[in-house]
């Protein structure tokens, strides 16, 4: 195992990318939910397999387009925020992003601004 965390949402995965960089290339990852933001980060870090309980349709498209294998229990339209009342903030931002590096930079900036990375 390269990295494990109990952090919420994609903050733990961003930390894994920062700490492990190219060691993640070809690795598998598991997360409760996988939305487009996480899917683009998987492309950025060259993850080859994703396991998630919930996968968004937008993440499914990114995984399939980039040859990333994925397994899921449920596919949903959107990944919700922590209160389950709206779309996750990272998903809102990722909606208009297609470049994995841009997704990494933007997601990191948003999470730092929201102080989720602490």
C-alpha cells in the first residue's frame, strides 16, 4: 500500500499525489465516491484501476476515455456535497475542465481555500 487516509472527498488523494508523485503510476485506488474531479486526478496521476461505491456518469466517461478500469456499486448523475443537498464543490468546478493537470491545480487551490486540506 502506497497511501491511506480517512480524509474527506478528494483532499486525501491530492495529498497522495503530492507525497508520492510518480509512485502512483499504474496503481489502484479506492474511494467511497468517484466523480469527475477524482477521475481527472486519476488520469493526472496515471492510476490504472479505481474501486468506488458510487461513480458519477461524468467520471465514467473520463475513466472509459482514458482506459482506466473501474468497479462500482452505483452510478449516479452527480456526486453530492457533504450535506447531500447540492453538487460537491469540486464537481462543480470540474464540470468545465477536461485537462487533468488543470483539474489538479484547480482542485488543490479550491481545497486549500476551503481549508479542507488541513
